[in-house]
């Protein structure tokens, strides 16, 4: 079960004008499960994305990046996104690229558009050939089912080891214009997005100029999906996409406007919810942990230290055991790579409990207080560096026996 994260309610997920959803059971890995998703976009939609920085990036990532880059050259907008679960089509070489292109061509034929107007995405097992025949055979079912409202099924159709679908909606008013936003995400393991296996798709009905959307997707990812880690592994398939359908009345064509600021806030808040939902559903997770590093000289060093804590298996297993073995956190801070860090000025807090002061154990700290905090399902770690004004927060989870079990059995 996800940590303090109830399943989304299908009726609460709002249709976004300008996007249609189609689902199929293609049997890509297992029969009788939703595993193929088509998102068809209105002709005036704009799309922007950020992708994994893993040099072994999957074939669909390479194809999606190329198709997005070609939009400005050809003038032909993206018309659909195609997502399959059950197979990552990563580590598949030239044949994998050919399969990704072929899947785009097959869907383009059904939607009467060019293959370059399709963005493919895959998630699942790496180093196995994509079962292209099953994927293509499932496309007519997905296209036939295209409709406006089934975001819940869309979230189910991209799951791998997730224990539940991840989806949410928001409604806001910007400059008098109503705006609807709905997003879905997936991921539970191999999670440490390093973007500039997780997937995130967020759609809203504003009309947004392409350069503005390109800026917004990077800004939103940097404050949400790039602030989470489950196991420190950057997937070959990470992708986060923003879709501005243009079907509403709000128009945003510049970054330095109040309308952009309000849109960016709404998108980032929803992105953060979807990103945190991934951590809460981390494989085998029993605790949700926020790690905040304050008073740093710059954001980079704050993130280095926060991620060093969040990635440490010793820290994460201590949280799983509810064991206040908090010297492990100090050790992780020390090896984070901030070479001129003066640890004699550092304070460490666990929720409201001051554990370490001026680089050493706080004389007032009682292990019973640490034990009390460690038994909670949500815990805040806070580190103050006394070096400046920069702050960074990373969200992570504990590391349990079930994480090993799930990943040992993943291919079976």
C-alpha cells in the first residue's frame, strides 16, 4: 500500500478539452490487463517534454526527442502520444529504434497523420525486444475507444510495479479564464529522475506558445520530478510531458507575465503531487521522508547533501527499522562532496527534534525522542549548514525487505 496516498477516484479526474484517451489490452507482457494508451490531441495543441539523462536511453525516448525537435522545422504539430507498459524497449539497439518508428507509423495510419506527429513511450523490462506485433494489433482497440474522460484507466494502463494508479486534477482561474489540469504518473522503482522507470503526463486546456511551454516543462520538472528518489537509479525511460491543448480561453505567450506565473504555479503544484505519489508508492515503502537542506551557499550543494542522505541504503534501512541510528545521516552529509563544508556549524533535526548541534550530538537530545519520530509514517529531516540562504528539498522513502523481493521477482 502507498504511504498515506489513497487511490484516486475516477469521478474526480477532470476531462481536459482538446485531448481524447484510448485504452487497449494488447497482451504486451501479460494478458487481461490495460497496457496500451493513446492520447489524441487537438490540432492546436503544443507539447513539450524532458527526458532521462541516462546515456542508455530507450528507443522511444530517442524517437520522441527527435519528433519534438522536428516540430519547429516541419510545422506539423504532435497529434498523439502512444504509451505501452510491459516492455521498456531499452537496450534493444537498432531493432528497438525500428520498432519504435514502426509503432508510430502504425498509429499515424489509423489517425491519418504523419509518423513524426506521434510520440512513443515505453516502460517495463529492459533488454527485451518489444513485441511489436501485439502492440500494433492492439492499436485499433485503443483508437476505437478514444474518448474524453477516462484518465483513471489511462493511469492504470502505464503501471508496472505500482500498487495503484497515480492521477489528479486541478481547476483554477487565471486572469478570469478557467483552466483545467489533469495529470497521471507511474513509477515505483528505478526512480531517481535526472532529467533535465518514471513517466508523467500532464495536460491542460490553455493555449501556450511552444517556447513558453519548453521553459515551463523544465521549470516544473526541476521543482517536482527532479526532487524525488526511491533507489537512486536513473531509468532508461524517464519522460515528463506537458500538453497544452489550446482548447480553452487562456492564452500564455510570454514568460514574464502574471498569467505565466499563475500557470507555472498550478502546473508545478500538480507535478509535485504526482511526483510525491511515486515516492509514496515506492517498492516496499513504509515511510515517506522529506529531506531539506537549508542555509547552503547555493542550491547545488544543498541538493548534493539532500540526495546523499536520501540515497544512502544505511539511512533508508534505519528509517525502515524505526531505529534512530542517526549518525548515518551525518556520515552521508560528510561524503556528499561539499569539500569546504564546515561541519562544526551544522545542525540536524528530525521533525522538531534537534539531534545534532554545531556538528555534534545535541546535549539535550534523548534517543526516546528520536525513536518517537522514527515510528511515524511521514518524517522530515532538516539540515542547516550556516553557509548562506539556499535551500533544497528532496522526497524519498525507506528501504525495506519487500524492495529486494519485488525486484528479485520483477521479470517473473
